[in-house]
């Protein structure tokens, strides 16, 4: 589902439910009610405002745990509008507790559905993707889109680091297969798109 500032937001569930990148909280809550599921985790691919603006409301209304990579957590916990880019979007950002700080490599077990955490810095220091191995789905945030990669000119961004992260995703695709890419913005992509994206952006 789409949500705030054209950021893509995804709801996944097994026995437990999770939101990936909380944009417009009212849209998320409406969809959660429609699906009749609970939300246990609020998973965040990176700390930029368009992906986190609904976290406080959703945490309060669903009880879901805010889950962020440890390298991005301090920006949320300190309310650092410069790194979160809230001022870029014409807003402020209040301090937000992070309930689970990831390092990369964790498994998030939703009961019948497991998400693997892949640390993919470059767009932000704590950028992460979530890989679901049964459907071979990759929730890529702003690391890769259907036809390109995320910006690296914001605070904490690095083109050379992002290149290594996309190489990591290529290795994942070549070794285990990625069928569908669910990016942070724009249309869905295919795993086979990763080869062309890498060549176009980094060669």
C-alpha cells in the first residue's frame, strides 16, 4: 500500500503482523482493521522522515515494537531532524524510543513467515532490507528501486558504500534468488532487475 510522501508501506503477517516503513498512520490503521490482524513490529528500512513519520502513532495505537538498525537508531531517539530530514519535508520530528536495534543477520519470526535482515548501508548508515525466503521477496527500502538506487547526497549517505550493498543484494539473488522487489518508492521490481541496475548505476 502507498502512504505518506509517496513512500511505499507494506504489511506482512504470519501469526504475528508487521508494518514495513510507516508512512501515513491512518492509512495503515485502516488497512490493519480491514485485514483483522495485530501489529507486533514496526520495521524500518532507514531513518528518513517519509519512512518513519507514522511510527509514534502506530506504536501508541498498536503496541508494535519499533525496529531499526542500530546505526540509524540514534537519529530517531534524539529527534535529529537534520539526519531524519524532517525539515526537508517541512516538519519536525520528536524523539522516538527504539525497541529493538538490529545489527544485520537477525531473523524476525512472524510465525509461519520469517524475514531475514540484510544490512545495506549507503542511502543511510543503517539502511536495511528484509528478505522473505519462501516467496523470495525483498523489501528493499531506498537501497534499490525497480529501476535504480537510492540517493547518497543526504547526511550519512555514501555512493561507494551503497555500491557494496547492491553487490550484497546481487550475491543474494545469484545464490538464493529474488523474485519480487518491494521498494520504498515506485513500482515493484524483479530480482533479475538487479543486474541491470548495478551495471547502469555503478559501471
